[in-house]
C-alpha cells in the first residue's frame, strides 16, 4: 500500500501549533451565523479548534 502525503496550505502551515498543545486562552473569535448572530461557539485563532464559548453571557 502506498503512503499518502497530505500537504498543508500556506495558512495552515503558518499556525505552527498542534491542537493538543494549545491552551485556547489567548486568541479566540466568535463563530457567527450568516446573519451575524453568535452561535455560542468560538474558534481558537492559534490552532483553529472550535469549542463552546467560555465567556457566553458575559459579552
């Protein structure tokens, strides 16, 4: 069986962090619907992980 090579795009290559090593504490951004409403989820801008908004209700 041949090995499969997966290449990252430039944007992904600039991240430099693995999801398991990121604490998701520095830079997060709201994930919005098409109409601009918050979904209750946020994305870590360092590793691009998506998770529940830890500050929901405080904004």
